[in-house]
C-alpha cells in the first residue's frame, strides 16, 4: 500500500482533477452523510461533525492573500496532513485547502466591494467558503455557496462563525448544467481541472450570461486546462496577485493568481 500524505496530495491536486464527492468509508460515517447530503440552511451543525472538524483543522488568518478572513484549514500541524489520505474518514477534504484562485477572488472582492455590494452572489465550488465570506464582508445582499462535498458545507458554517457572520445558504448538489436562480454575480475559483469540466463550465456560464446578463468572475493561477481552453479568447484580466511563499510551495511553484471577467 502506498502511503501518501496530504502535503503531496495537495501538490497532485493542482495538476489533475479529483472528485470531491463525500464517500462513506465505514458505518460511523452514515449519520453525518445523511445530515449533510442536502441543502443546508446554515442554522444547524451536527455536534459530532463540529467536534471532528475542530479537532482536525487549525484556525488560520495568515500566510495567504486575505488575513482579514479566519478559516479552519488543514495545516502541517494537523494529524491528517502527514497521514495517508485513506485515513480521512469522510472523503478527500479539498475544502480544507485555501486554493490560489479562491484567494485571488476573495482579495479582489475585499478590495473592490462595489463589485458585490447589494448584489445576489453565487459562489460555485466554494470549498472553504472564503470567497463567499469575502462577498458577505463586502456588502452582498444575498450569498449562496455551492460545493458538492457536504462536509465542505459544514466547514463553511464554522468559518462563518469564526468571522462573526450569519451563515449563508449552502447547496451541495452539482449545479453545472442545471437551471438556477437569476444571479447578479457568479464567482468561481480553481474549477478548471479537466477538459470535460472546462467545457461544461464554459457553456453553463455562457448560458447564464446570455440569459440573465449575469456577471462572471473566475480566479485561476494558470492551470493547463484553463490557459489552453478556448474560454481564454473571451476573458478580460481584472487583477493579478502575487502569491505568498507558503501558497507557492503548495501549488507547484505558481507565483501568482489572476481574476478574470468572462465576457462571451
């Protein structure tokens, strides 16, 4: 059996696609799966899940682009950082990493609150929820976060608490390709992990823009399936940020991240 720690797995994740869907690995996971595999209002958090997340993550507010935001993340001081990935009982915790595309988007919203002020915002592939939190801090009137991993939804509730925010609504179904509400702004970071996903995102976002005149902002540090995709011809760079040294080290040496405005 190959033992692979989260430090290595994080690096691999920046190069290829991974499924973030929660998996039941034993009978003890069952109650938590049932609790979070649904729409989350943000008002309830299972005590067992709270205890697990608080025990196995660390509160971080430095080493990234948004020191204003406190997050529970997986760090080298956490048990599962050095342990083999198979020991994480609820599926791969990609929500527990603050990815560079999300960092850039969150930084941009905090620096330019007029982009989201009094707007209805959907954060697609929200992960730890930092970008959704940045939207709330910047005055968005309504924020919904979407991530297909139900544990990510639970972690987002804790992160809202850390930042003294009323929890936003979390959706855990796959929204790509579906008809959803009329949003003023859709934000997504670090989502272009494969050619198929890039194609699906491209068409789905294009439909939203053409149907609802939705504004779309994309954060990405330069992943191959993003920089080589035909969507590049329809992007306007709005901001670029140098990544911190720690973020560079965990993302194959990527030195910067860019926020793009998608304009088909």
